[in-house]
C-alpha cells in the first residue's frame, strides 16, 4: 500500500497546486443544495460539511435522493441551485475530467469494458495517458484476493463478486481523494462483501481516502461510525 | 440514344404498372393506395420540374448556374440528413459541413483526375449522386449514435466517473456509428455485378453505351461513393457525438430515447 500512497500523493498534490487549493478540514461544503427534475424536487436545500479522511455511510429509504446527492458530488450531474464546494472551490470550477479523477464514483452494478479484464484495469492508465504497469496492477489484484491470471481473463468468465472487485480497482489503481460507493456490496455474498470492506478500510486508514458509502445493508449501517441520513430529499 | 423510345404515350401506357401496384394494395387491404397515388404524382411533378431546370442549366452552360445547382442539392441533402438527426442539436449544420466537404473533395478529385469534366451535364448528376449517398450515410450514423448512447449510457457514465474525457468515453460509439454509415456502401460494392447492375451502369447501357465503357464509369462511381460516405460519416459523427454531453462533460439525458 505504501508504494501506491507515494504515487497518489504526488498526483493529488499536483492537482491541488494546479487549482491553488489547500488542505481544509472539510473536503466538501454544501450550502442549500437542491436538485429538481421538472416540478419534482429530489433534493431540498441540503447543507452539510464532509470532513477530509472520514468514512461516512449515507443511509435512507429508496428514492430519498441519496444517489442523486452522490452523483452531484461526483460531478455526474449538476445541482439546480445552491452551492457545492470541493476543497473550498465550486465543483463546477474544476475541469470535469480532472475532478472525477480526484472524486471517483463506483456504481452499484458496474459493467466491465471491452473483452478482457486487462481492458478494464488498463483504462485508468489510458485516461491519464500512462503506460500500463503490470506489476502495480497485480499488486492491486492481490488486494482483492485475485491473482495475475485474471488479467487476461474474458470479462464473461468472472463472477458477480469478482466483477464488482475488478470494477472497484478501476477506481482505486490511481487512488483518488474521495471515493463514492453507491451500494457496491448489494447482491454480494459475505466473502465478497468482506473483501470489499477490507480494501476500502485499508485505503481509508492507510491513505486517508475519504469514503462516502451509500448502503441499505443492515450490518454495514450498524458498523458505521459516521452516518448521514437522507429522507425525502433532506438531511435528517 | 436511338434505342430510347419512352414517349409521352408509352409513358401513359406504362401507368398500367402503377395500376398493378394499386390493385395489389386494394386487394390485400394494405391501405397504401393514397400513398401510392401521392408518391406517383409527386414523382411526376418533381421530375418534370427538375428535367426542365436541368435542360435550362445544361443549355446555359454557365459556371455560376452550375454552382448554384450544386449548392441547392447540397443544402437540400443536408436538410434531409438533419431531419434524420431526430433531436440531435445542430444536426443540419453538421450535415451541411459533412456533405459539403464530402462532395467537394470527391467531385474535385474526379474533375482533377479528368474522370469528369466541369460541365453542367456531368457536375449536376454527380453532385446529386454523391450528396444523396452521403445524406443516407449520415442518417444511418445519427440513428446508430442515438441508439448506442441510449443503450450504453451506463457504460459511458462509468467511463466518465473514472475521469475519461468525452471522446474516450464515446470512442466505441463513434467508431460503430461511422461504420454503420459506410456499411451499406461496402455491402453493395461486394455484390456489384453479381446481384445488381447499378443505376448509372444500367442507364448507360440502356442509352446504348458499350457495357465495357459503362463498367469503367461504374467502377469510378464505386470509388466515389466509398470516399464520399467515409468523409461524410467521419465528419458528422465527430461533430454530433459532442451534443450528447453538456459543458460540464455530463451525459445529456434529454437526448437519450
């Protein structure tokens, strides 16, 4: 984990220098954030701060607006009103692709790209215009209990749990500052869930990765240290 | 030319063929009699007007008039291709650029190589052939692109979430859309002479031209259509895909069907 930390720190520092941002206690500051589609208000005047390095569990009933809020934070959609700051600057002021490399979003039911697992694990390198680093990739595969033989496997030859772990590695090979996971353990068996928990805990504790985890899983909610609850588009 | 014997009276007798289509439609209760009659009347009126205009343009043999005809064909083809964009913003403008560039490059190459001369009776029909072919190709590109963005929006979202630029996120769709525009031309080339004797070659043979000479023209037309559809598909796809994103490089869900 340490080797990766070194490379990721320089990456993060370069990003911060580029945008002239400093380390703040609050990595996100949201003020009166709203999102509506037509007449329907999905998020209503959300104001909250998210501290750097925290592992926050976002809970609430289905349709309460959790995923919408996470997608706004990941710059996948934009709020219709209010202000969302990342490291003290408006999310919209960052170049979107650079921002998404710092605030990475992992989906509930990911699709694997191309034909092989390599196509997927190479993607973060292609995005950054870097050479594929096989040693680094093997090390990351080992973090999620997979070995080198997976690199050349067909995307059709992996189980649901393996697919989710590989998809998660796409987000983590170049560690971001924030990782948003949207119900990534839903439908996984206990063993796969534990592997996912383990890698997220390691990155949070060893690298200070801020994690926002949306979940409906009772055991995950019970174990959560920090929680945000959203109901009817509002923080309660 | 002496073999061509389509006079007004033979054309009127030829109307029997339309009646056959109408009878089949009525007998099988296809409810297409109105469409057939409107289609035939429109074809007669449009072709008659175009015939007289072409006669005037060819007789005048004026560069500016020929150019004006070129512009009218290109704008008309772009308008129709734009309509096939089915909600893609600026589809007309993109089609206009793609058809203009495709037609100018292809036609320019033909004139430059001496394959055709810059005279109205050659420029006008070749412009029509090239522009209509690009128009069909662009229509296919737009349709494929819109469908692919809809079908694969989840994968695109994931690529964007990993920090991919919109071009990288759309690469597969752009590639497939260009291919879908070119595919009919490539497919028709494969069966040339085996299944179909294409319009231009058939027209020349009917007009009494030596079939071997007619084939040379057809080979040239094949090269021309291949080039024009590739240029048109390439330009239109690379301009249109950006419309599926907003300025924050987010997927524009309003465009997905």
